[in-house]
C-alpha cells in the first residue's frame, strides 16, 4: 500500500510522493542516521512473489550499486521491508530529460554538453561490464545545476569482464532469456529488435537516438505502433539533422549517423570514443547556432597557437577515427501485391521487368517503378527468364530452356511487343548485354572426374545478332554469373570451384583481368549502381537474406572499400536491381510459410499431412512408422513417429537440410546442405558425419552400404557412388549432364539430359538404357515409391502435372494437375514425396513474394 507522509518506514521518515509508474513508486524521505534526504523506490508487495520482476529489481540495484560516477544515480541501499522490495538512492532536484523535450529541441551547445555527460556515464558502466539496454529520455535526469544522471538499470545486462577475473569486481550474469526482446521501442537497437544478444553497442545506438531528439526536437524513430517503429529501426534512416536544424554542424551529424548505424560494428567502438568526439565538437566551437559575442571573437583571434593546434589535432583525430559517410536505406516501399513467386529483375527507368511464376512455368511480368498493378509481357516463348535488358529499353535478353540446365538458348524479346529472335546458335547459362548491343556470355564445359577439376568456363563476346563470337578468357571451374558494367567498359564474373568462390572483373576487350574479392558461399547476385560507385549484392545468413554494398571508388584519404550492410530484415531481401536514377534499389522481399499436404487418390483432394506442419521433403522408414523432414523455411532436420508424436530436432542452424532420406535399417538419415555437402546423422541425433563436401541429392542403396549422389560443382558433373563404410568414391559411368539418381533394387533411375524421359543404369552391366515410353514431358522432380513399384514425378510448363510410372509395364498415369497448386520454393523447388499409403506429398506455399523499393541515401 502507498506510504503516508510523516510516517516511519524501515528507519526512514517519509516526506512525500515524488512519482509513480513503471515498476514502482518513488518517495522523498529523510535518513536520520546520516541527516540527509534520499529517494526510496518501493515495489508493490506482489513483486516479491513474482520471481522475474523481483530479479529485475534486484538486478537494477546491484548494477547501479556497482557504479560510482557523477553521471550515474548513486544507490545507497537495497532491502525488503514488510514484503516490499525497495532501494535507496541519492535525491535529485531537477527534471527528467523527457520533460525538457516536451518544450522542444535543446540548444545545440547544451545538447552536446548533455551528450558528453551521458557518454561519460555510459563509459563508466561499460568499463564495469554493464550495459544499460533501456536508455531513453525517461531514464535521464537533468539536475538544477545542469548535471545529467543516468537512472534505472532495471534492464541492465551484466557481464564479467576479462580484467575482473581476479574477483575484485562484482560479477553477475544476465537474466534475459535468449531471443527475448527487451527495451523501449524507438530507442532499441536493431539487434535488440531481433532479440539477439547485445553489448555496449546497443547503448551507443540508443544514445544516438536521444542525441538526435535533443537537437531536432523529434524522435528519430516513431511510428503509429511499436511494430512499425521497430520495422523503421531495422530498415530506415531518420532525416539528417541539417534537414531539420540548418545550424547543426556537419561534425555533429557524423556523430549521430555513426551512433545509428544498423551494423553494430560500424558504430563507435566505445562510449569513451563517443565522449571524445563530442568534446572535440564542443571545444572547437562547432555549434554555429549561437553567435560569439564580440569580446569572445577577440579572445579567439588571440588564442595561443599551441591551443589552436591542439584543437585542430583533436578535430583531425575525430575525423580520422570516423568511417566515411556510407549509404543507408531511409525507407522501404512495397511496389507489387499479387502474391506470385518472382525472380530476375531488370529496369529501364520507368518499368521493372521480372520473372513471375514457378520455375519451369515462368512468365515475364512488368510493373511501374512507382508500383501498382502488374501485367504480363506477351510472347510466344515459354519458360524463359531474364538475363539482361538493352540499355535503351528496347528488348529483353532471355534464356530459354529447362530449369537448372547448363545450356539455355539465348533470345532477344522486343519491348513493348514484337517477334522474339534467336541470337545465333548461342547456348549458355549466363549472359548480359553491352550498351552497344553486343552480347557477353559464358560457355561451361563440365569436368570428367569426381572433383570436376578439369571443368572450365570460356567467356565470349558476340555481335548484336549473336554471330561472330570470339573468346576473351577461359576460367577453370564454373562462372556463375556475368554482369556488364553500365558504361560497358568492364564485366563482372563470379568463378565457382569447390571451396573457392571469387569475384573478378575484366575489360570488355579481354584485358585487365583482376580479382576483386573472395566470396563466401552465401554471397551472390552482384550488380553495379548506375554511377558505378558501388556494387550491390545479396548475402544470406541462415534464413535471412540482406542487401549489401561495396564502395568501388576510394580516394587518397578514404579507407579501402568494405562491405556495407544496407538492410537488416525484417523480410529476407534478394535480387538487388539498382534504379537508373540512383535513388532506389529494387529487391524481392519474401515471407516464407509452407503447409505440408498429401493428394488423396480417392477423393482427389489435397489434405493437410502431419497436421499441415510447415515442413518439406518428408521421408519415411521402410516400415512406415517413422518420418524425417526439413522444417520450412529454416530447413532444420526433424524426425518423429508417422502420427507426429516423439518429435526430435536433429540439426540446428546455420545448417540447412535438403532432401533427407532414412536408411533402409531406419537408424540414419542422409541429406545435403545448401553449401553442397552430404551428411549422415543418426535418428537419435548426435554429430552429423560428413560424407562429401561436394554433393547433393544423396540416396541409399538397398543394403544401406552405399550412398548415390550428384556432384554439386560443377553442375551436371555426374553421379558418385560412396561407400559409407570405407569412404571410397567412384563416378557413375556416362552420367555427365544427368541430375538426381534414384535407386531401385538393381538399377539407378535418372532423367536424360533434356529431361524429357527417364533412363535406367544397370549396376551389373554398367550401361544406361531408355525407360519407355519415349517421351513423358518436361520433367521437374521425381521419386521412387517406398515399395519400389512406381516412379512418381512432376512436370513443368504451362500445364504442370503430377504423374507416376509403373515399372512393371512402364505405363504412365496422370495423378493430378498442379496448375493451380502453389508449391513452396526455397533454395530450389519443392520435391515430390510419397507417403506410405502411396499418395504424393507436397509443400503448399502459404507465404508471399513481392517487389520492394529500398529508398537509399547515398553519400
């Protein structure tokens, strides 16, 4: 119950209520023993019965009591009286910073002074290993004499510093559960919004938001709801200080901008550095908002040369320690809303052209760069995707063929309409168009051995009509993409080899080949901005995919270009395409959600399977009692009983699992990862055993002694037989250009190179033969039924279907049309699977994929 003025309470004399809210009431009290007035923060009695609240209250007391600094509220005592926890602190006279801000912006000179004090207080806390995590104007108090005090360490995270291991300093452990979002919306750092572990960089971000608000009188991040505010923190930049306060010095803008970097590592590395930077601004008189009196000007003119030199040196150090101004995303705008899968974008400045539909059934669609309805680009070509766009916007460069092939026919598609034209006899997997209309393209030649070490990619330039190609350079391995620089002088190439990915560029005449950087397996899709100052690309980290930029021009006094993160969620963003006016980057934003369904052969309906969980690629034990599957979209491996009971997670991020298969004896699961590695793990968990660092689509032999899989690099490099007992590997004869091997009792089954029919490989005779009928369609995925009697498969194109072939008489029957079935796609296409009752199983996509515009502020 509330304390009454004039009463005694645990040895203190209560003088009156100072305020209430949050986690307690604060009273003014007298401490007779020391003859001083103090503040007592009392928690309601029910808090002592709530372990989490009590823990946070105790943590606040312990955190603050461990500190002794003029800019941090001093804590005198912590206790519990009559069932109510309380703490005693120094009594402050003044008002909270929030109250000052209600009257508008604070003069720049005073804001810098307040900032210096706050930074020094944070530095003292960080030096003790304490992170505040809830810094905001409500937790900053300005006394009557202008002293700033940091209050309320109730969310503080305490960590043991290396220098404290001698036991001289108090040590505590953080009590926040992993993944729990703690803090106040509007002042939370991006890592807090994501529920990730935080450190002192989080306080630096909150400080930047507070400093911005002090100078401008506006909150840096404020939207209608907390969710919208947190989205803004992840993706947007507030307007620059100079846009709101013309007198704001550039140096102050740089300090605020650096504090508010989305990437924690790009912020100030310590609160001490931050205080130093602000002190230099204060010392150098950077606040141009207040004119100097005449007398002050005279004294400035007669300032000793040594003092002036010291100020200049300090300013130079601050400038040198600050990174150069970097591009930042100020806002995100959604441009499409049709819910269709999308890929491969290009823009002519007024329209965005993109692939729409599922792989194998692609269309070309378009939308205005300002957003709105989408429309198809009508053409007689089917199943093609965009490789490039003529610089004058007159035609699309299109690759036509079967998904995941290594040879596509190259076509020119006139815009807005016209008859498509085949470009010579070019067959390629990657191409782009130069400003003068010439074609740059690659030609891949697969290797002959298991490692694909003798494979190569030749790079060519051909005339506008695809004729007269001449080779400029040859690379070992596979060239993943080709991108022409906007001015046509140079071309980007990515080289793919096992365990080695590199980004090159080369002059359009074949000279000046140079390596730009080594690439991780998760980096792709590099493209130039139209001013050619930056390369933008996407980088994956588990489920998340974000857009980054690399500065490609470096001056004498600028640091070498390092990758700069432009987005940090909340959606995975991919396929960056810079606008021609340089103001935006168009991207695909994807929300993945899947529903596991089976097609009931009797009712001819899709029905939820395993309760419709968000999963893909289920595989069953031989007796049908157990199932293993990859969760969707994060693709971690799980196993359970076929009725969904006894679930167990077998793998953990960042490992992404594809096409798991339970061994014949039901004790192990084979699978491959997005990095092209083959693993085996026990059905009871444990450490995965790596079988190969270069393989996909692993499948067991009937006796469980061998795994059959396909080489990951080079693509189409053939099949491999691996003895899981000895580790010995050998190539399946004549299997180049073939994908996906399935095993019957004595034969392998795979589609032919064109994917129009299946072939069988006899383990005894070591020969391939056609599997009648001669033509079954544009094959996409296939799987042998658990009883070995049927080959289930899907086709692509305008009329996709699910079919099955009976091995006994080689009869093919259509199961159902998939034209209106939206199958989930993630790192490739959804596999068709077969349940123990012989019904096909799919993952239905219940998410969405749309085009967004990242509105970028460039330096």
